[in-house]
């Protein structure tokens, strides 16, 4: 039997890189779509060079997607493409709609025309629930998107359902709650904190500026969430699933656990800065009920909240200590991380 083939759109991101490793370990041929014409593999998959085939293409360019599907002839396509940082979507709402929303339709069209037996995974998100009336949320909870990113994701999510019902494609969405790892970008709050903890512990900085410490999220480990995606594509029936831990923790919880891991007291090093406070965010109780994923997919997270923050701090300490000067992400002083807040473009 020939090897199974998968095409990962957005292979250079956190999820794409973990999924590539996961599929290689299962003897898949892995193809990755990358946007820019560069000779080098993206940083997060540099260690997989030679083991994944990179194809050039862009979610705004239908012909490039058709060509990628033609050349990879995948059995499975995973879409992580588009933007992922919520505040940025207020700066570039048009691009967000184009990539994160319409990009999904372009992929579905490529699949429908090339080979409708290809199985398709769409990265949907808990952000689609916005400020939900009920907690925890399930697959049946109504969407109430609160930002351009979430609106674009709802569009993609619903188009996946329309293509599944209308054309009989095996197309599914995973409604994933926040999932983190040492590969998370430094603009996201967990990594922002663990990155700062390492720099503070090593005497390179003294404090980190954060937004609302009471803002809460359901945080899991990205490596666990990759497994759920793959399981969704191995089922007899195509269906969408919530993937979550079911536990809500605050930003303050993250700071407490992260600083304690390095033997520090968060109260000595965290300062609240209004620029990082998102309006109305404290009222969002985004916590998921993954009962269907447990029942149908036999999916269970293997890393709990404390273990997750510990593994991120440990990785940041090791990288900051050992590889300073080599890893561009780690060379970035926390104080110079671009600030997403831009009052002029955000609604109050
Ligand atoms: P998101 O849930 O996809 O937007 O992931 P983030 O990691 O960016 O934000 C998670 C939560 O942390 C949100 O409720 C933010 O409002 C809150 N938060 C508090 N302070 C900060 C901060 O300094 N940076 C970021 N990114 N988020 C913060």
C-alpha cells in the first residue's frame, strides 16, 4: 500500500509544525504550503528539513492552491493558514477576511474540483463564540463573533459545513480552545509571560507589562490538540468537534505558576499596562466541553495546566540560557515585542 499523503497549509506555525512531526511519525508523506519564496524552511520546521516537501502557494491565489493539490495529491488537507492573533485583525480586517475567511473556500474549491475524496480539516476556534451566554460551550452553542478574526473564522466554519452537506466532502472543523507550547508566538499571553520569566530569571529584564490579569481562557497543550485533528479525519462520519480542557484559568494564574517555576514571585515583576487591556474581554467565559471528542474520538489531554506552563518556562529558560544569539525570537527583548494595541482602530 502506498504511503498516505497530507498537505499542511500553514506548516510554519505552531500547529503546523507539531502536526508535521505527528504525521511523519505515522509514516505519512508530508507536504507543506509556504507563502514566501524563500530557500529556507520556516524556523519552526527547520529541524524537519529534508523530511517534508515544501510547496509554494498562497491562500489568496486559487491557482497556486490548485497546483499544490495537483502536485501533492494528498489524502488529507489541514488548514492552519491565515492570521491568528486577534488584535491584529482590527488592524487588517480586509486581509483577515481574505485569508482566514475566503482562503477556506478556495481550498474547498480546489479539493472539490481535483478530488472530492480528499479529507479536509479546518482550524476553527473558540473565538467564534465571542461572549457566550452559557459556559461551557459545546458544538451546539450559537456563535457570537466579536472581532474580524472571529467573523472570518465563522465564515470558514460555515462554508465547511455547506461543502460537506452540499457536495458530500469529508470536511470537518475543530473548534479548538487556546492551545499553547514552547513554539507559541511571543505575542500570545502565555508565551509572553514564560519568555519574560526566562529573561527576568537570567537577569536580562526586570518586569513584564500585561493587560487584564483577570481575563481567563481554557488553555491546553498544542501537542495534544494535534492528535484530535488527526482523529477527526480518521472517523467514518465527518463532524465538527470542540477540543478543550474544560478548565478556566486567569492570566494571573499563568503568571503565578510561571514565575514560581523559576523561583520568583510574580508580584515583584508584573505590571498592568492599559495598552494591553482588551475592552470587554473580562466578560468572555470561553471554556469548552469536549465530551463529544472524548466519546467519539477517545481524545483526552495528556498535559494539564500546570504541566503546560512548566514545560513552556523550562523551554524558555533553556533557550534563553543556551542559545542566546541564535534564535531570533529569543533575542527579542520583551520590551520590544510589537504592541498590538492601537486605540485608534479598536472599538471601545
Ligand atoms: P487569544 O485568546 O487568542 O486572543 O490569545 P492571547 O494569548 O492573545 O490572549 C489570551 C487572553 O489574555 C485574552 O483574554 C487577553 O485579553 C489576555 N491578556 C492579558 N494581558 C495580555 C497581554 O499582555 N497580551 C496578550 N496577548 N493577551 C493578554
